[in-house]
C-alpha cells in the first residue's frame, strides 16, 4: 500500500502536537484567520489569472506561456521554513515522472526571494518550476494572501529575511489543476496548512483532461 501525503502530514502534525504551547498557538492562529475570512482562494470553473514571476535562477516565467506546453498543477506554499510545505513538495517530486508522462507540469509559488527558492530547490532536488512571488502579488490575485497575526510574528521572525519584506504576509496553501484554456478544473485552499490536495488526486485529474 502506497504512503499518502495525508498520512505523512498527519505524522508531522502528531509531532507538532507534542508541544502544548505550539498546539495552542496553532488553534489561535486558525481562529484568527477564520474570523477574517482569509484565503478563500478561487473556485472550480474560474479563469486562472495570468502572471509573470521569476524562477529560482532569475528567468521570467508566465502562466500563459507554460500552458501552451500542457495543463499545470499550480501550488502555492508558505516557504522552506514550513515542514508541511516541504513534505508536500517532496511528495509531488516523487510523481513528477508521471506528471510529465501525462503531458503536464508543476509550478510551485512562494513569497520567498529567488535565493531562498533556489536553495530549497537544490536542497530538495526539485525538478519542477519554483517561482518567487514577492509581496504575494500573485497570491492576492488568487485570493490567497493574508497577514500573519501579530502574536505569531515572534515565532516566525525570520520571515522578513526569507521574503525580503516586513509585511508578514503569506499565501494560504493551495493547489490548483489548470487546463490549457486557463480554467481551474480542480483545486483546494485551506487555512489549515496541515491539509493539502493528494498528489495522486491531482495526477488523476490531469490524466482525465
């Protein structure tokens, strides 16, 4: 039986839950985002906004141009400092051969600077496109941007260095499957960053297009 991303994330969450203070902060964090209606994301059937962002080596990548090559799995993640994001990115890397065989590709977006994106891409051996969304401008277009609650700033005080600004803004983690007409055919966004779309589900949808 294959290990699922869900089971991997649940194991990570169990490790995190061993710290009562961290658990209390996490619940308070979710409640804050919930009360603000943060990160609703886009819906199935919506037109995915086009964008132009630099990849880890400084090349400009646009959604429209990449879609000419085939459908895209688009992931918004928080950054290299988030263990749940790292586990998700590794899980997708494990099925990249299947994604490519289906004629598709994967693009991952975070608010990290290109240097941090390059470092992550190299450390994790990621073969897909990793883009830097400085100031979360594209995340905002996708209705995913939110501001980290004040009580979380000290816990994530390295964000200003990693993201290159002092906004403490992040994207709600989200995954979208986009067809070549730029239509979102499947997707999930969740303020609970411990919940992600299963890679096998995204792959099955890609194969059905």
